[in-house]
C-alpha cells in the first residue's frame, strides 16, 4: 500500500492557498454568487408551486437560480418537476430545460 506524503507529493501538504492561487471554477465566473442571493433563493422556494407532497428545498432553488445566472441550457436532475417549478418563478427561465437522469 502506498501512502501519500507531503515529502513525496508537495501538493498534498495541508496548506491553505492564498487568494491569488484560487481560481474561479464556475464557468469563468466567481463562485461568490452562491452566497450573494440567500434571500432570493428563500423567496423563490416560498413562491414555487411544488408538485405533490414535495417540500421546499433551498439546494434545488439554488440550482435553478445558478443555472439561470450562468446561462446553462439544461439541468440534469432526478426530479425535474421540482427544478421546473422553481424555474417557472424566474424571468427568462424558459431557455433552461430539465432532464431526468
């Protein structure tokens, strides 16, 4: 069994990267947008007409909001009806469609 050690693999050492070493990974945009809209997500999940006995889920609301913000054309999910219910509450969300996986 091989162990990863900081001596053999310097990148495996437990150091915190500085801000100039961290690059945005969300389609070229800063990931800070995730934390910028908690009230908007809360309002979104409160207004959505969810199917059946589904309960509001902030993660699904954030997925719908993020898909619209980054210009995604498709959201792959196990429950497309829920994501679509959130997308229906957003303007210009008709460009985003959901696919069951």
